C-alpha cells in the first residue's frame, strides 16, 4: 500500500484531537446486536449458585432462568447459549443423558420457549457435560471413536431441535459431524434450524473455568488433542472450516477468542461467512481478576470485545454480555 501525504502538511493527530471527531472516524463499533449470553443450568429448584472460578457468573436451576433471561431481553441481547451442569449420578461412559428428553437442556428449552419465544437459543452439541471421562466423544479401545460419536451427536441435535433450539452448535470437533447433522435435520423437517459449527476449536489452556462450571474438570484425566486443534496451526483452520461449510454449516466459530484474532480475520477474509468468536472462560476470569487487583482498568473489557469486531467477528459469545450491554445503553 502506498502511503499518501507527508509531514508537516499531513498530521494524523488532527483527527484524534477531540472526542466528537474520534467518534466520527471510528472504524469499528460494538452494539448489543453483537452479543451472545452464555448461561449455565443446574439441577434442583429455586437455586442460583456462584461459580468460584468465574467471578460474577452463576449456575441457575431451570425455574430461575427467567431472572437472567429477562435481563438479556431488556438489554436487547438477541441470543443466549445454554450449557448444562449434569449431576454425577446422571453421567456415564456413553453420555446417554444427552439423549434424555428430561435432561437440563431440554427442560431449559421448554421453559424458555414458553416464556421467551422471541429470544434466540443456542445449544451445545457435545458429550463432555454428560460423560464420566469428560471427553466430547465416545471412547472405544482407549480412543475417541469419531464415527460412533457422530451417531449420538445426530440424535442429540434432533432432540434439541424438537424442543425448539434455534441454533445447533456442535463443539465436539469430530470429522464429518456437520454433514450428518444437517442431513438429519433436513430429513426431519428442521430445515430452518441453523448450524453454528465450532469449526476451529483449539486444544487450549483457557478452558479451565468453563470445565469447572459444567462439572467436567475433575473427570478429564487426559487432554483433547486428538480432536481439538493444535494451537500452533493456522492453515489447518482453513481446511476445517472449508469442509464444514461444504457440509452445511451456516455460521462458524473460532474458540478461544483473543489469542486467535488472526484466525478470525483469515477465515472472514477467505470465506465471507458469518464468523462468531467465543471469549472463553479463561479470558473472562483473567480480565475480571486483573480488574479486581487494579492491574488493568475495566475499560479493557470493551477493548477486548471491539478487538473481535476489528478482526471480523460477526458476534461474540461472552460472559461480559450483560455488563457490556448496560454500558452500551449509556453511550
């Protein structure tokens, strides 16, 4: 790119000298339309439980979901994402609770769709919240069986669609699952249900607090590197996402968020498809604790979210959604 202008006739600071001018030339903007609120659900009744590793974030029993969803609705957040904390006595090696019509996700869907029909609901498709071993798939002979896992993921997707899930979000990283899920949804008259594929989900060190929140942290005795991506790779993400688009993904997800801004930009530039970013639990807790210890200002939250937009993200799943939506109302 040829640089135009020359000092002193060109002074770039001239357009930074006042707040009103900075607003006029701002290249990227964040609004509530860009936010997706994750919500953790737990068993029981009349309970709101704090998550120690995620300051300010709670687990809600199904009957208490209305409290947080009302806030999201009031702030005009367009979609929520449901994640279950499955009790130990309902977990097994096959993750069969994922296929129960009375599991936490299905009960949450029935509750939400009856009371809040106009808010979008995204549901995670993976087996790690339901397995005793904490993996996203079914284990056979000591390894994750890709094709056997897909059979269960298809059933899980159909069940969630049956109870009103708007966006099916496979986060498991099994090969070929998007095509199988899309085919099954279409065959069962769920053509309008979107698939948001966690296409580039990295084997990251930033997931710890989330695994604590859904109750899989202590179950996982090994890593997930045979199915989640190597964080040293970027070209591999292009292959993953290209295949998922061919198989029928409507939207693709990059996870984690902030350490992978280059991946977000590359994917957006290459494929021109809606790209969502997940500002994961480790990112959230690091920012929260940094602010609490006065190491950084709370404006760092806004800075981090605008960075996703600058990189090309269409929307952001973030635990800061309510907090930031309130601030955006005052701007």
